C-alpha cells in the first residue's frame, strides 16, 4: 500500500511539507542500505533542517538589499597592493558584531568601499545575522517619509534593532535638519547595542563637517568612532574607464567625448 496520498496532507498540516522533496530518494536509500527506522527518520529530519536553513539564508540575502554579488572571495586585493588585507580579513570574521562596535571604511571614490561593506555583510549573513544595506540618503529619506505617514517609530525601531546596519556614502551630501537629528538618534540608539558599517569619501577627521550643528555632529561621531575598526582604502579606482584603441580615428574619439 502506498502511504503517500495520506502522508502528504499530514506533513503539510505539520508544516513539514519539505520532507516530501527528499522522501522518495531517502526511502530508496533506506531500502538499499537496510537502514533502521530511526536512521531513516534522522535523514529526513536533517534534510528538513537543511532546507529551512537554506530558506532563511536566502530570505536574509533578499532583505539585505545588496547590490549584486559583492563578496570577500571576489574582491581584488591585488589591484591596490597597499590595502590592509590582514585587517579586512580579520573584520570579515565578524568579531565586531559581538563587540557591538562600528566598522568605518573610508577612501576615494572607486576604491572598493561599497564592495567591502557588502562583502562583510555577506559574511555576517552566513553566520546567521540579519543585515540591511542602504545609502545614507536613502536611509534618511525613508525616515522622513515614515514621519509623513505616521510610521516613524516603527521604521526607526526596525533600523535600530537590525543586527548589522550598513550605511553607504555617509557625508556625500551635507545633512539638513531634521536629518542630522534622525541620524544622531539612530546612532545613539545602536551605540553599544548593535554594529554599524559606514563608508565615506571623507577622511575621518572631516565627518563632523557633514552636520550643520557641529555640537550634535561631535556627539554623533564620538559614538561612531568609539572602539571602531577603521579601514582606509587608497590607490586607483576600480571604475577607471577602458582605454580607447590607439588606432581609433580622431573624429570618433571626439564624438565619444562629446556624448559623455
């Protein structure tokens, strides 16, 4: 007698329908290798746990909002030999998440700040942490929009409690009231409770200039820098344009430049 017609709805009722994906293969394996009932059951449970973990991992990656597949494995350390690879790999262990401190990544445009920030975020997700990647302008814009729809407290709480918040391009645009207060409040709420990664084109000593209220800026930066890991990137831009062929006609070169 085939028990599948009766078994399938029962597994769905118990929210174990994933077992159906491997049940037939595991059943053949049990028959061929003469497995005991408990060994057979153990294999099915392991399959279900693996399926759920894979599903949770995929969900964390979707929620993180990464821009493409930016990982430590595909970061080109050889492109700029001055990069402190040892420090970056140490940060990628995600020890800083348990220390509840920030990671500050600074350097000129195109030197890989966003890539590294997302790569560290990937490492954090693999270790079971929830991550959110966003730009500073998008972050503050979402808080402004939430205030207009009376959902500010809920949005703020979600940003405050995420395990790792990655804020890209801090200081790219000067903060305006109440952006500076929102940013301060968020950093203050996460201080010594959760970790934040910030990337910026500004040198660390220039971060306070992004705040119209220098006193508020000093208080915010003081919390961000306390115990933080600092990664300074220098060298060539990964976004350098492709060189034109040496034998390209001059009129084509001129036309290309005008269109750009």
